[in-house]
C-alpha cells in the first residue's frame, strides 16, 4: 500500500513489488527498545543498522534518537528509493 493504509485497497494505492520490497514497509515491532525500526540502543547510543542478508551495509551510532531517526530516513531513501516508507519513530 503506497499510503501505508492497509485498509485502502484501491488500485491507485497498490503497486507490484517483490517480497523484499514489501517487507521494507513493515513498522517497528512493538517490543523494540528504541521504538523505531532499524535503530538499536547499545552503550547509551542509538545505532542505525541496515543489512542485506547477514552483511551490514550501513551502521553508524548517534547520541540522540532524533539524530538516529533523521539518518535512518536518509539512508532508507538512498538504499530503497521509492520503497522507503516515511517511518517515523
């Protein structure tokens, strides 16, 4: 669903995607300590991590969650293009 609303099944809101591209639109699990997808907390820092299989393709740490979210969104757009959802915390 392009707009993120799974209840809106209109033709204009759907697109043909691979399974991997569809998974990119998932929200963060509710039990994620940071509350944000692709962000982990370790040693009181927020780590933004993107992987392809078992290989990490981006990993940086930030002092604040806000800085990590901003970096995460920029990296997601660069790596995933039009399939990067607007993934707020």
